[in-house]
C-alpha cells in the first residue's frame, strides 16, 4: 500500500476518528489469480473511503491514527470489514485473504490481540487461519521491530502466512526475505509496468523470481495492466498475477469470480502460438519469395522473367490489390518460346497482350497456416498443381512448391517422431499438450479429453515381468487405434508408461461412452490371456502392494477418466484441462465399469 500524503489540517481525534472511520471506511477486494490457469487464488483487501475523512492516502490515515493512539483500534475496524467482504467471495475457504497490517501495530503490545481477533473472525465464518496472508511493507522494516519474531511464530502456529509487499521499492527487502520468514514476494508495480518492453525490468524480475523459487517462495506480480506484461511476467516465473488486467478493486464481493476468462483466453492463444511455432519455422524456411506479375501485365514481362531466371517453372500472378490470382507456367509458354513464330505472335500486342489466356488456378492458403492445413489444401487441388500461393492479410507473399511442401511435411514428421513413444509409436507429451491447447478454444462442437491408466499394473509386472508388461501396453495401444482411428476429430497419444490419452470432438456423450466401454472390454478380454487358468477362474492374482505386504489383486484392466467440454463453452487454459481430467483417475479406478465422467462447468 503506497505511503505518502499529509494529514488534513483539522483531522478528527481519537474516538471521534474511529466513529467517523466506522461509517466512512469500506473494503475493496482485488483478485490475485494463478497466471497459468486464470483461477482465483486469493484477494487483497484495500482501504476505501479514507478521502471522505480528509486523508490523501491510507498511510496518511494510519499515521494520524498512530499519533492519536488509536492505531490498534483502527486496525481492528479495518480487519472486521476485510473479513466480512472476504467470506462473501466464491469458495472463500480455498482462497487467501492478503491483508496489509501496519508494522507499528504488529510490534506493539496489542499485536497478539490483533492477530487473535483476525483468526477468531475467520473461524466464526468457518474459515481456517491458513486463509490469511499478512502483507509486510518494507517501509517499516518489520523484522527489526521488537517482538516481531515472537508474533511471527504465533501466527505460524495458526497457519497464517506472510508476504513481502512492494518488493523492489525500498532498501530493507533483502532483510525481509532473509529474516522475515515470508511465503510470498509481491513484486512492485514499478518493475512490472512495461515489463514486456523493458529488458532491464525483465532481468530484474527474472532474478527476483529465481531467488524466490530457490527460497521456496511464491511470486506475485503487482500492477499488471496489459496482456503483454501478463505474458512476460508469467514467462519470468510469476505464478500469481494482480492488477487492472485481471480486474480493478471493487467494493462488491459479488464481482469476484472463480476464474477469469481473459487470462484463460490469453493463455490459450499463447499455447496455440507455441504449438504453431514449429510449423511456422518450417514454413518460412520453405517459402519462395518469387516476384509476381499483375494480371493486367503484358505477356512479354513473363518472357523477361524467364530469360533472367531460366530455372523458374512458375510465375505467380496477382490482381491490382496484390491478392493472388494464380500462376503462369513455363511449360505453357514453352511452345511459343521455341516455336517458329510463337515469340513474335506473343510480342505483338495486336494479337495477344494480357496474361489471361495463360493464367492457371492455384490453391491459396495463409502463411500462418499449419503444415496439416497446407496438406489438406494441396490434396484438394487439381492434378499437376505447382504448389500453393501464400497470402498474408489478403496479399501475396510467396509460393511453396509441391516439392517443398513434401519436404516440409517430411521434416515435421521427423520432429514428431522425436516426440513419439518408442514402444507404441504414438505421439507423446508434446503432442498431447498441443491437442489440449487446441481443445481449450471455444468450439461449436463438444470436446472430450480421455485419460487412460492401467489398474493393478504393478502386481502384473511383478508376477509376469516387464517384457509382458510392455506387451500389455502394446496391446492397449493397438486396441486404442482400432476403436479410435485417427482422423478428423480424433487424436490419440501415449503419455508414458501405462498412461494413454485420447482427444475426441463431435460425438454425443452416449456414443462416446459406448466406444470407451467397448475399448476397455476389448483390452480386458485380450490381457486376460496372460494369466493362468486358475488365476482367470479366481479373478485374482497374488502379489505385493507398494508397502511390501502380500495380498490378492484383481486382474489387470484399464480405467478411463473423461472430461467433457460442452459446445460453445468459453476457452480455458490447457494446463487446467489436463489437470482436471487427471484428477478423475481415482474415481475411474474405484468405478465398477472403470470409467469416470465429468463435465467442465466452470
């Protein structure tokens, strides 16, 4: 909380000040959110109404209260208002209340009573003390205040946490980190504002975030006001974000949301850009920036180009606005070039003047398209197509030839092969993450993320060996391919070990559930052949659990956790989607059918 601002000429004194403050002061809450998911992590309580009492800032009011000897009472008043606002936010028991506490009050004789009062107010609302985080401003050098160490220990005993506020503004920060026993570092808005544009700020924030991580602390970027600064802060290690880009402080707790779609959408778009970056790199390397002719040019200009560049096979053609129109092929001009009278005929403007008779259609795609999209465009072109004309913003920018397109796709397949699981040859974690990024964008079709995990795989491996364990994994991969053949709307991957993934879009829930049940049943029927007749009849196999105790285990099977993303649902962070579906694993394993299904509603 900013300091500064002189007290008014005739401020109220003592008890009168407290009475007026009780009526004039109120609490605004500003959300603090997870930078990767957009989910609400906590709120900071901010004082409002101090100007009605004639003060220029919250610090000026607290300074005057200290002079009048009513600072502890003023703090209690503010705490009551903050807790009352906090308990009204969504799912408050899972959030944090970040609360500024004046260092003078914390070091005074009534400090213990203040903390006890705060904890009691939270408990009265059914909330634990761990919901509270006390912000320590460096301007008062809290670790140097008498009695602070004892107070901090008492707070720790109740689960109360501490944050170093406005880090980067003053001189006592290193001591605050070293001796203050803080859990959070809140980087001051001075360092965060313009972070994306200022390399010096990025270096400083990167080092602060790195130091915090080494000390086991979480980093909050304060004063984030733009998407660029948000993305920069997150990339530098700021796990939590606070500022106008998320939301302004508001005195109505009902405005606080469980998740913030703007951050989630920014995260989604960044994941998409990252997923497409590899294709973009390959595409830019394959593009030929061939000069183009305008559709109204004389055919003689085509001869000039071919004379200068005898290896050219095509010449792109655009209209007056630069939009691609097609190509002129060297082979179509060849009879005129080498014919006895052809060149003279074409050069005679009274016979043939425009390029129009030689213009051949050519498919067009965006230079920002991914490799698979380009392949689809080329596959739909007529036989003998020379390549694809690329445009950006409607204007021609280059051509990718058929041979270059084949090379691009080959290079992409090589890169994907590096991500493939060597046992099953299915795409690995990078491809799964890329699919989740695509699935996280709003769509008119329902999307489903399916997470598969073997049940009782350890006792199977212990009894039959890792070679048979690999065979079981291969069996499931083959079954997954049969029941979910890859194509439009289907992606399958191998996360690792006995964990698999399938992404599906389009079908009704009942249809997908039937396909999943068939897959799980097919695998169970196949893998049962590994067991002896006696084990099959009993449905049990002896083995040791993870604690080394001998007991009977059911036969190997696979369970599936499914996350349904309804059609039209706003986008959310890919990391959040993958975490949501993974959380359903235990429910799937406990289910008789080996399946858990949850609909994403937030």
